[in-house]
């Protein structure tokens, strides 16, 4: 159906829109997307947009990879559904599990599938609790996440998420979830503090939190290698080098959320490789299937798998799993996605074009509205400020970054703003240099429009 006017869109939009001001979308109507081609999507009036966010950080291969459609079609005809309960399994899912375990950083031993990043992180919480019960330490259950983290929106994962919008009026977070500092150098560092000193201070605070709570009550630490929805926050130098020994010292499991960083985004296959992380559990989603079908996975270490095995001896069953865990169709699409990554050398591709995007983002650093420009690989952000020298933010009600994103859309590029007037860039990994230049140039036009707006309204 083509909704040709905003009024028609408004009347015909029966969606309840996630992560949206419901009143605004009711009044203005949604942007209705009808098709995709390469890094571009098209709306119902035929307008073309460069998708600077790969949708929701996921459409790594863009919007028209025929091989993924063919893989899904073939699998639909061969075996459209089967499950992995009660000792059965679709053949294609075993292939995918093997592939993931073999490509993951050393030490991973088994894959458990689900349908979304939230479900994978939710499963990770359950595994952590189950494992500590299996080890006879039922009091070791608290989980430490970080302020500004984004790990999903189920009851438990929204609790891990360290952003107010995920908690307010949802009666969250639940008990036993704690939040430590966000490694946000631009906003968190003290005047004159180096990245290393900042990282050391945060690691010290983490250790204090663990000691305060009692190490025998703390089960796991969850972290994204680069924090995505919290504002594209790259860890300051030595941060994870300092955090990991603390986790080991107190026997705290490390769950690495690779939902955004996995599959090339940071310039290595996994964010864990970019920052030298040794996860006990990894969660994967999004680019696992290039976003074409819902699928996520938990990879677990051999040590944890041995504990699960022993617990099965005791309980007789591992009582977890979803109807669509191991669904063969998304598994086939994920396998084909991984084949394409191999053939095109996805990591090499990101390393080739990533610097162009990072330079483009930083080329705006001198603009009076730009407080910080940061990123790694093909993920980046620009943070807008009212006053560059004091880093003073705009009043959130002024909606300055939201305005910029609307203007970027007007100029033909879809970007996303996050709390704190941060604008994210996370294009499909197949983007080329010309397209990167186009995205950055659209951003530049939108930045100029925003500068004009804030001056006109007396916001600066
Ligand atoms: C790092 C991270 N973890 C988990 C999630 C949740 O994934 P989903 O939306 O598929 O539930 C997201 C979603 O953006 C994410 O960015």
C-alpha cells in the first residue's frame, strides 16, 4: 500500500511506534519506507535516503543482498521450521553453531540461539544465575552493568540498560542489577585527567562497588565493547585492561554484548578483539543475519558449558529455550551472511573505508556546535554542545539534535540522535567512500541548518 500524503499516513498508521514520541508521530505520521537498494532506502513518495544507521545498526550488507533472499527461500522450501528441544535440531543450525564457535575468540564452546539481542542478553542473565546455583553459591547473583549501557528492553535487560527512558514508569530496574560508571571520557573525565587516569579511576570505582556489595554477591559484569545507543562511547585507553583483572580477582563472569560490535563494525570481527576482551559469554545479533531475519546467539565458554553439563546430570534437563531458538530460516540467512563476510573480507572492507568516515566526522570538530567527534571502524558520533569551551549542553527540551536529524533526513541521509544531543553514524558495512562523503556532506548541511536555527532562537 502506498500512503501518499502525510494525512493518509497518519490515518493509516496503526503502528504503536517504539522509541518514538507517540504524539508527534500521531500528528506528523511516520516516514514510510517501501524498498531498499544498496545503502539506500526509499520512502513511499520515491525519495531516496542514505541509511547512515544501517537501520538499527544491523543492515550490514545494505538493503538489497539477493543472496540472503535466495538463502531464505531455499531454506523455506527445504525445512521451513524445526526446533532444538528434546534432543532434536535442524541441520542448518548445527552448521551455524559450529561456524560461530570457530570464528569467535578462543575459549567459546557452544552456541545457544534466540531471536533478538534482548533475548540473548536475557538468556545470559539466566545462565549466570543458573551457573552460580549449580556452583552452590546462590547468593552470588548481582549483575553490574554501566550507566548509559544499552542491553535491550525485556524486563531484565531494560534493567541492565542504563538509560532513564528504559526505566521510567516501567517500574525498573529489578533488584540485583547495579550500574557502575560509564567510561565516557568527554563528559566524565576531570579537568586535566588523562584517558589512562580516568580509566584507572573508573576501575577503582568498580572495585569499590564490588567490595561494598560483597564480592560473594556479585555474579557478572555486562559491557558493550563500544557503547552504542548510550551515545557511541568508545572506551578510554586501558579501560578494559584494568577492568578485566578485577573481574577475575572476584570471580565475576564477563558477559560481552557484541550485538552492535560483532561482525566487523569496529574493524575486527568482534569488538572483543579490538579491545582484547576475554568473555565468558558473548551475545550476538543484528549483523549476524545482516538484519534480514531475527536471530541472536549466546556463545558460552567451555568452562561454563562443563558446569551446565554437570547441572543436567543433577536436574535432568536444561530448562531453557524458545520455540524459535535454532529456527532454520534465519540460521540459513546467517550462514549465508557469514559466507559473504568471508568472500568480501568484511574486516578488510571496514578497515579500508572506516578511516574515511572517521576523518569525515572529525572534519566537523571545529564547528561551534560540535563538542566531541569520536568513533572507531564504521561507528561514530558527534556530540552537540551549547558552549564548546565549558561543554555545556543544550536544554534537552530544545531538541537540537532531533532537529539536526530531521534536517539530515531532508537532505537525504538517515541518522539517529541519542540522549545528550549525540548523533550516531553506523552505516551498512558495504558503504563505499563516495557514499561516506555523501553522508558526511548531508550531515554538514544539517549542521549548518541547526546552527542557523539555534542562533535564530537565541539558544546560543
Ligand atoms: C548493544 C545492544 N545490545 C542489545 C540490544 C537489543 O537488541 P534487540 O533490539 O534485538 O532486542 C541492542 C539493540 O540495539 C544493542 O544495541
